[in-house]
């Protein structure tokens, strides 16, 4: 469609590609930097970007697209996009909140259960033939009824807490201010105090510079040797060096991690550890949710091209 030039950054499912190609003049590139290699006459026409992935998209990319008015992110976390630089140029940014809350919260709880009930080891025990040879799997630890803490009681954090409450857990949380929660939940003004008072710590913060290392060495130390840390947010929110040390030296009991620094080439020290469950950043990775995320991204694009208000604006 003439005039509706759209760049799709990243790798899309066929159902998303087809929908975008039928509505727009689509230019597909694998990552943010590949935008700079598009011919100047194409870049001059582009009014919107469907952004997917984690490669940074900043000033120099925006400068190369003089007609750009919208960056529609596929995902709720938009830390790869320089939103301040976009706002300065009157470029709108949108994301895909809420439609993925259930999946990410499900995975957070699954990571805790997998870690504390040794689900990966149990599966290996059966498949390897150890069961008939060695008998019972060594005992694991009870998951229900313990004390759970959420760092960042936002949309996903709240869904995690609601699930943990159904596991008869005592709920604690840290946010920048107290939230409207059931009366039995305990607010902590600082994350060290939160970690000290719980057995399991779930990280559900936004990523980006402002929260880099928020779960600090002190927080990890406060969680202590019987504690389990679950991270479904971004690798950057945790002091990863301190986490690795704690896992290697018994500073905490274990971890369940869906996100890391430098994905997918994560620190190889993680691979040596048997007290951590590792997942390949698949928190929202179900067919249902990915379809809903693609739809919401396109709904924002459609609103922009129609000159209407975005459904889920970021800036
Ligand atoms: P949200 O509703 O915006 O909640 C974000 C939380 O981060 C809030 O609790 C907020 O604190 C806190 N926060 C924001 N800025 C902060 C700052 N400067 N200092 C301290 N705390 C700050 O976001 P959401 O929808 O729950 O998503 C959370 C994150 O999950 C996303 O940003 C994304 O990185 C990650 N995620 C991961 C996956 C995956 O596949 N693993 C999938 C989806 C999302 P307040 O409570 O004080 O406002």
C-alpha cells in the first residue's frame, strides 16, 4: 500500500509477516543495524517500525529515518529502544503489555517448582536408567507454604504473587511505593529487607539502565544459603557476577533463570552449575500469547496510520 511504508525488524512468525505484508509496504531486516543499510529512498518513506528483538535501537537509527513516527515494540519490555531519543524527535513508542502476563508468571512459578522439586534431575533419573539401578531420587525440598518475595510488583509481578498465594505462601514485595494488595501482604521499602525476610525471591522489574544491578550483591547475601532466586525480567536487573559467585559457593541454594546478560551467549559458568534451572528467554513463548502480542503490535500500527490514539503507548 503506497504511503504505508513499514520496516519489520527481527524474525517474525509467518502469521505476523503475512498480516503486515497485506497491510503495508513491508521492508524486512534482521536487526536494528540493518536499517542503516536500506536504500536512502526507502528510508525516506518509512513512517513506522515493527520492532522485535533485543539489539539496541537508538539515535543513529532514528536519524536515518526522517519520516519515522512510531516504533511499535513486540513485547512489553522496551529497554532495547532509546525512548528518550524517540520522544525528543516526537516519535511515539508502543509495547504489548498484559497479554503476556499469564505466561511469564506461569514460567516463574514453574522455575521455582523445577528448582525446588528437582524436576530436571527427576526426568534425567528416569531416562538414564538410574531409577531401577539406584532407587529413589534423593529427597528435594518442599515448595508450598514458604515465604515469597517479589521485586517489582507491576503487572507480571502481581500475577506471580497471586499464583504463589494459591501455593499457601506468605507474600512480601518491594516496589517504589506500596500497592493496593490483600492486607496480609507485606511491603518492604528496600529490596535488602525483602530478601532477608523470604525464602524465594522473584525478580519482575523492567530492564534498562535505571534498574541495572538492582538485585545487588547485598540483596543476594540477604537472601542467604537457603534462598532461591527466580528471574524472568532481564539479565541486567541482577548483579550477575555476584549471583554466579553465590551459586558456586553456596551463598544461595539455587536459581531459576529465563534471562541473562549477553543472551544467547550466556556466561559459560552457568552451564557448570547443578543448582540452577536455565531457560532460553521463553517467558512469553506460547503460540497463543505470541499471536496476541503480534496482534497488539499491529493494532498499534493501525491506530498510528489511521491518525488515532495508540492502544498501549509508552511515551
Ligand atoms: P510493569 O508493570 O511496568 O512493572 C515493572 C516493575 O518494575 C514495577 O514494579 C516497577 O516498580 C518496577 N520499576 C520500573 N522502573 C523502576 C525503577 N527505575 N526503579 C525500580 N523499579 C522500577 O512491567 P511488566 O509488564 O510487569 O513487565 C516487567 C518486565 O518483565 C518487562 O519490562 C520485561 O523486561 C520483563 N519480561 C520478560 C519476559 C520473558 O520472556 N522472560 C516477558 C515479558 C516481560 P513500581 O511497582 O514501583 O512501579
